[in-house]
């Protein structure tokens, strides 16, 4: 039996993500939590004739506790999105506190659940959740994930004309590092099955993967950021975690993890100099089974991208850790 919980379920990502989870035969129970509108979203989704039993909660009457109790997997898309002209870091002021408080709830009511953080800035919100779990004595790094799957999905889509895949998701394009601008590093030298990016297209393609979020923010023109593609990506990653938890072998997805706490992570932490980093991980019944080091043999251009990534990531991570250790 699998119970999934969405925190921030009434939002632009929360609603379509909840729809995909409700329709998934892998999920037996689905609980929706938000500070607004969960009764309506829950009533609507409850008419779908799928396996999952659905329930919805608001903060009143122990809503967070009731949503989280018994959870196996908790997905967090709660928090404000960007408007044109904003960076993801501009969201920190509001979203840091939201993620901290929700993580406190998880630590108390579902400490063994897999926790998937979508809320931006991911480079800081994941360290925030980790610090909250540490302080509560329940931190299991194998079970905490920053969701960077949208970067992978974009890389697969944007390279389709070179990969030649009819279904772009059949190309494996590792995207590592973090989830904002230059911290996002697509490794085109490591695609499989292998294909070449023309030299004159390389730079623009890297930039498009790094700044794909800005394309959507600009097109939505003040009405938010990516929601539908994010729901797709968040569902893809949730399904991967659940399939592996049920014993499926060979499930690999890049995700932003606490390297010193996961098997194989130390070597990546040493090579990069950061503790939180997105890298392909092999998933299993307990979460991260192995962090896969894809850094060996990267090209000179990729090394330069990685240097810029690490420089940006350090500050983002530190900011999240400090927010919990020394609250403002
Ligand atoms: P949205 O404003 O449409 O929805 C956010 C929802 O969170 C709202 O329903 C709101 O009521 C709810 N919420 C706010 N505070 C809450 C709390 N304390 N507890 C529970 N729910 C709460 O925003 P959105 O477009 O769905 O984006 C949500 C977040 O996801 C943003 O921070 C955005 O930047 C981020 N995002 C991340 C990725 C990624 O790749 N990781 C991609 C897209 C968006
Ligand atoms: C994205 O990559 O689409 C998200 O992180 C949302 C954003 O702010 O761009």
C-alpha cells in the first residue's frame, strides 16, 4: 500500500501533479494539503475512477498531521513562483519559511517518508529540509530529494533533433549540479545512446537548458512559472521513487541529494567541493541506493560549466543551512 501526499496541492503545479498521482495505479491513498482550496480540488479529483482513495486537508483541525500520518512519499510544490525579472533566489524570503515549516511537519508526522522538494530555490530549500530533519533527529539523506527532473526533461526535449529519438525521453541526457541558471549543467558528452551536438549549436543549447525556466516565466508574463511540465516531471520522479521502493531494479534519475549521506556520494562531494548536488542516482526500496559519479572524463567545456555551477551552489546551500541554524 502506498500513501502519497502533496503539500501545496491547490497550486499551479499541485493540481495537475495531484491529477497524475490520482490516476496512477501505483498509489493506493492520496492526501492533498494546502492553505486554500483543497476541499474543491479533492472533491473534483475524487470523481475519477482510479485506485487511489483521496482526502483533502486545510491547516485547521490538525490538517497537516492528518494529511501526513502514514505517508510513504511526500511531494512539496508549496510556495510562490517567479514573475518576470525575478531570480529563483528572490523566492527565498517567502519559500524558505514555508518549506521549513512543512519539513517540521514531516519530521513529526511522517519521518520515514520519501520527501521530494519542488519549491524554489531548490538549491536552498533542500538544505533547509535537511537541517530541519537533522535538528529533529530524523534525517535520512537517502530519503530526501530535490526535484531537478524538469531540467532533464527539457534537455531530452531540446536535443531531440540531434538524438533522433521519436520519443525524446528515450535519450538519457544527464543534467547535474543544481536547479537555477548556471548551476544547471547538462553533460552532452555523456548522453546515451550517444549523439553529437554540432559545435555551433552547443553553447545555445546549454543556455537553453540552464534558462528554460525563464522562457516559461516570460511567456506567462506575470502569471507564474512552469506548472504543467513541472507536474509531468514531478510525477515522473515520484513514480520512479515508488517503482524502486516496490523492488524494481535499474531505476536511475538525477536528483539533488546530500552527498555525504548517500552511498557513492563522498567521491562526488570531494570532486566538487559541495555537499548538496544533483547527480544520477540509482533508486531502491530505501531511497538512494547509489549516487552515480558522472564527472570522470567530462570535456573541458563541461569542466568550465561545473566550476561556475559549484561557485553558485556554495552560496545557495550555505544560505539554506544558515536559515535554519541561525534563523533571521
Ligand atoms: P502556485 O502559487 O500556483 O502554487 C503554490 C501553492 O502553494 C498555492 O496553492 C499556495 O496556497 C500553496 N501554499 C503556500 N504556502 C503554503 C503552506 N504553508 N502550506 C501548504 N501550501 C502552501 O505556485 P506553483 O506555480 O505551483 O509553484 C510552486 C513552487 O514550485 C514555486 O516555488 C516554484 O518556483 C517551484 N517550481 C519548481 C520547479 C522545479 O523544477 N523544482 C519547477 C517549477 C516551479
Ligand atoms: C523552472 O525551472 O521552470 C522552475 O524552477 C520555475 C522557474 O522559476 O523557472
